[in-house]
C-alpha cells in the first residue's frame, strides 16, 4: 500500500531527527531556466524536508542562486521562521464548539488512531480537539522524524539562509494564512479519508518516503509526478485542484511580472516540486505562454 496522497503532498508542498547518511553525488536538481527577450528566472523544485547527505547541492543549483539577484519562495522567511506559525495552524484546526475528534471520525478510524497513539506513546488527548487534516500532518511529520528527514534542512530554508547572508531580497508568493486556509477548507470526507489512509499505510510509510526522496534526488520529474501528482489528480481531483492547480494559476502573474520587469533582473524561484511538474505545472504553463524554457 502507498501512503496517503495528502501525506505525500505535505512532504513536497509544506512547511526530524537528523541521520548522518552521506550520498555519493549531489542531488540532480529539478531546475529550469525561463527566459523572455531580456530577462530570465530559475525554477527549482524543492523537497521541504531533507537529510545532511543531500548537501552539498549540485553545481547548477548553486550557480542559479549565485546568478539570481533575488529569491522567491512560497512563503517569506519571516513567515517560515515565525515561532507562532505552528500555533496558528493548530488554532485554525481546532474543532468548533464542544465537538471532539472521536465524534467526527468513524469508529473504526478512531480505533486505529488510538492504536497508533499507544504504539508511539502519544497521549490520545493530544489529537482530541483537532480536525483530521491537522492530525494527519502531525502523524506524517512524526513518522518522517523517525526516518531522518529534517525540515530545518529543507531546500527552502537553505536558500533563505543563503539569501539573508548574501543580502539578497526574498519575497513570498503567498502568506501563511493562505496556506493554512488551503488545508482548513478541505472537505470533511477528504480529511477523514486522508487520516485513515495515513494510519493504514504506516507499515509502508518509510519505503514510500524513501522512494519519493530518491526520485527527487535523481531529478526524475516524470516518475515524481506520476507518484504524486497523477495519483492525487485521479484520486482526489478537488484536492489536486485546490492544492496545486489554483495556486499555480495565482502565482503565474507574479512570475510573468518578474520576467517583464527588466529592473528586477534574475530571480531564483523555489517552490514545492509538484508545482513545477506535469501538464498543470508552472514549467508547462510558462512554456505555453511562449517563454523559452530549458532544463538545466
């Protein structure tokens, strides 16, 4: 069985105990150069949780950052590093009134959650007052911690730190409030199903995360989209539209403005990898607009 689609999207599209494994070669980047007549931007597909062995990065990735005069990410560094961000997510995820998670979940799903909490030594009360989407994310991150993936080593945070050191301006394509609303506005049935799948698929979780991480390291855009985007589009078309397509559409004017304004010169755009891939991705959309697009 494969892990929940939502779990995979959290892995690539959000914001960990570190392992000391070392990889033989740098990851091959999901990196594209998009150009108009007098300007260009770089698009880099991120993996939001990485391992020490994923660094150093490939020479092409570092060269794109060195050439860029500004950095563009999903969220600004101020919001990524906001110590209240988790609290804001938790507040948005609170169940209304006197409702409890046990009341909103099917009994069988509740029993599975109870078993999981006992297995990991987590008090069941930790989950009780929250909506299923938030519980699914908490479980996913908890499990990824066990496999050595660290959000502090994610590509976004890496480049945000480099930009700060280099004095390069950084802008966000959206706000944390908008990202939280994407999850909090999900249909209740989709939330319940995502949590059930997360609980059901724990046995194969490590294998599936390792597979996705390996595809990212190999720069295999086709396999990565088939594993994540295609499955999500087929199984949860409304969620795929909400989490991926709608955001890509809203980001396009910002990217086109960067290309149109020669005074801004070059920018490195670092977003979750799924946003770049497939027929709905930013790479295909910019190519359809007539820009020159090349894989680096």
